[in-house]
C-alpha cells in the first residue's frame, strides 16, 4: 500500500471512529518497530454494542470507498474487535480489555 496511502487510510479510520463517538482514539505509527503493519489504531467503546458499532462503521464506510478488510477477529465477543487492513490494523476495545492488554503502552514505547 505504501506509507503515504497507509497514513491516509489511518487518518480516514480515525475520522470515522471519532464521528461515531469512539473514545481515546490513538493512531500509532509502528512501521519502524515491526513488519506487521504501518499503523495501529486503538479506540475504546463504552459497551459491546458500541464496540461492534464502531467496527461496523469503519468496515461499512471503507467498503463504500473500495477498501475491504483482510480479516475481522473478535466480533462475536464484542470486547475486542480487530479489523485488519494489512498496513493499518484497527483495535476497538471495551475499556477493561484495553487496560488489560495495554497495546498503547506496548507500541508507543
């Protein structure tokens, strides 16, 4: 995808999450730390319904823009949903799950 286009995708996802009232949205550039992706986007929802709604909105709007996720994990539980766009990986958490896994601290260090 290239760094410029992955940065653009990350910003678009951040906008979508913000428009749906996602909390504590973090866009973390990880391209220098791993080959897994260029960006992790981490966001908190206040309930399993909101977590699913945030993930659904990202998938729905990006699909309209021609971007399909490579995979989606955790949707059934609704406590941590991962939406993988290969160069950009979206993590939508319940607060308790986000605190437990501390991806923000791990990847920002």
